[in-house]
């Protein structure tokens, strides 16, 4: 991963899907074993940021579902 790419990717992801895609690409680069040590460390740090972002998004959605389940949604029944 060139330095320009590392600087470009340090921004907040635009969506969960974009973060997940970037994370998958980073993992592939890291696992390839072809990166210099410094770039591997930078990639690992970015991957940790993306993972935290994705977990935060998933937690937020899970909380929204809990709120809906606890009051405004009623069980669906087939007639």
C-alpha cells in the first residue's frame, strides 16, 4: 500500500459497506506477505479503525432493532 493510498484511506468511511470492502482489501494485502513491515503496520492500524467503525454501525443497528422489538413492532402472524 503506497503512502498516498494510506493517507487517502485514513478518512472516515462513507458507509458500512465501504468500510467492509476496504477492510477485506486490507486483510488480503496484509495476508499476502508482500508488504514491507511499515506498510503492514499501517494497514493493520487502519484495519483496526475500520473494524471499530463496522462494530459501531452494527451495534447501532442492533439497538434500533431492540427499540422496535420492545414497543412499536408486534409479532407477525399468518392468517
